[in-house]
C-alpha cells in the first residue's frame, strides 16, 4: 500500500484554518512530523519548517490551534506551544505542540460537591468575628470521636440567647443544601426552651441571620434538611437557648452524628450523596473553564458509584477536579482529537493484534515478575466522622490461586473516606494488581505490522488512537493461564511519520490508582 500523506493545518486568532505550505511560505511543508498520545488523549506534536528564521510568521504564534491529519484521518489536535528559530546551518523553525488535554490545566475554578467530614468544623469562639457576648467560655464544644458535641453543662447559668456553635468555612459561597442528624444528650430531657439550628450563612459570625432549619429539643433525635436561598460560604451548627434564664441541674445538649453539605440539590437524595464522577466531569466541562473544547457530553460515560465526599480546597484546575472524582472510578479521562472530553472504561477486548510476522517487535520488561501482584488489600483511612476505616477486599488471581496462597497489601487513603468508598477503591486497586501485567515496548512499522483481529492491515499511524485500549500479542504465552496470546493495555503511543513507525508503551507502570488518590488528597486538603 502507498504511504499516507500528512497534512498540518493551523488557525490563528480570528483567522481561518489553513494548511501549512498553501499560503504563507507556499510550498514549504512540515518535515520530521512526530506525534504522541497517552491515556489522556493527544499529547505532543513536533515538526520542522525550513522557513526564513528572521521573518515574522503569524501562523506560528503560541497557542495557535493545530490539527494533524495522516491519510486523511485526524490523529492529533492541540495548540502550538513554542516555535524556536535556528539559522546556524540553514533556517529552520522547530514547532512544538501540546494536545488539547493541556487545556485542562489552563484555568482555575472553585468547585464544591459533597462535604461530610465533620472534623472540618471548628468552635465558633475561635473565629475572629465570633460574638463572645452570647458564646460564653462555660459552654462545651467538642469535635472528634465521630461526633460533634454541643453542650450546656450542669450548673451553667443560662440566659436567653446563649449559644454553643461550630462553624465550617468553605472559602467561598459554594454550599446550597445541608442534611444534619442529631441526638439529644444530657439529663434535662424534653425541653422546648433549647433549639438546634443548621444555618447557611454569608457571615463568619454565627449570630448573623441566615438560611435556617431548626428543631426544639422536644424530641430525642432528628434530622434537619434544608436548601439555602443561595449558595453560602459558612455553615453553622448552633445550640441555642431560646427559653428563660436559670442554672442547669444537668447537662443539656446535642450530639451531631452526621453532617452533609451539597454544592447542588441534585447531588443529594434521601439525605445521602448521589454524586457521580460523570456529573463532576460534565459540571467541569460546562463551568466555563474550557471554552475551546467541544461542549458535547456524549463521550462522558455515566458512572454508577455515589461519591461520599468531594470538597475541593481553594482553586483547582479542571484536570485536578476531574482526577479527584475519577479516583472512585479509575477510568480513562482526557480530551480526544475532536476536542471532546471523554470518561470511559479501558478497553476490555483487543481489536488489534501483532504476531510472529514481519513489521513488529516487542521488548518485554515484565520479566514474569510477581512484584506488585496481590489478591487481597486492606484499605485504611479516616471516615467523615473521624472514626477509623479499615476495609478488606479480595479478588480472584489466576496465578496466586494456582500457587495456593494469599498476598495482601495495605492501601492508605489520606482523604476522608466511607466504608463504601473504601470498598470501591480497594476493588479498583485489585483490578490493577490481581494478575501479571504485560509491560514492555512494542514497535510497529509499515502496513501489515499490525492487523485487525478479524482481518485487514493497520497503518502504524492509526495506533495513535488506541491509547487505553488492548492490543493482542499473539506470539506470547499468558503466564496466568498458559494460553497462547497476551493482551496488553496501551499506555502511550509515539508515531514518526518519516519512518512510518509507531512505538507503544504497554502497561509500563502500575500505580494509576495511587496517582489518582494522591490528587484526591491534594484537591480535598482540609478547609476550616
């Protein structure tokens, strides 16, 4: 078959798409085209142009848009990053580009989804704006041991309007809904003169009026559920004396057993989080932070797991927000050559194969190693209520089962995590660790080096689109099953057009989940 043609088109601000060599510097076309992609989509691009180095070239401005077609197929798209000039031996401009996935790093946004970590609440009296005329030293406030305790102690002399309060500061007006469960404590019993308030507020001072839900302590327990009039920065939990003055004969107060704040009402149902990773990705795409991408959500797969806690701290990039949500899914996420954000499962069945025929070579670096192979994991962390979490998960491992033993690891999670979340993370972690990975480098050159499983040759350039998918190496034996043929997941692809060669890294590293968890911990670093 004939070698496919390469076409590079550029777009300047306010300009139209133009193929290099057809207008400016007519006849001078890109040379040495090299493209790469990874699990987040098109990555880098480079080519050289033998143009006059001393002349200005508006089509090569930084951030000009760039598409690369091989054989008429769009394989890479992104923006020019730099175009350094050289006139040492001959005039050459070395153009470097970065794919649209890097648009995920351009802007910063504040976002808020679900907060259930009660350890983030602090005593209102520690706040500079606190009104100490109604928050006296004698009231008791404790955050820890899985609950928030607000108490008027025995022998405390109460006056109408006295308060014991905890506050969380989200840093900006972000929360729209609250669900608070409480239990009455102390020996006073039923008392219509004391009230528990949940207050969304614009003010650090908890005395300032806000959006309230409340209940007198006439019941032994209850749940306060309410939607704020607008997004609020502060949430206060207030034990309020609305009755007469007097000295208490016994403790009187409440224990807050659960608090959940939600950034949108749609993130809550029945008092619990129903937030999905796919919602987060769609929200980030529609936030205005990604104006140069396609607004379509068609490639964002709907996810099923409800994220129990996702409260980003401060300003974060779209990539960081998406990665934090994806920690609970472990899916492929990025931007494709059509500028569409994607969230999808890694390939489960190969469509492409190579074998013991000319045109491909494989360098195995897995060495049939048992390093990193486990069939049991203990996920450890701290729950939103401050209590320890330790969940044990198991998975079938063909090799370890055949060898007749269990190999266990510990996965530590720095962000607040529920038992359900720990189970989900443990299952994702084991899915990467239960069987030996195929790791190594695959080189494919020319037509026929790779083929479709059901027939037909594949040009190496097409492999640029196979990131995150499986490729079968038919000449290898699977060490787990003894069957002929091994499937490996493509982590990254580099394509050199001059030689028509694709170089693929297959499962070159483990630890994808650890990377996502580290991003989750950074994104959700504690706010007070």
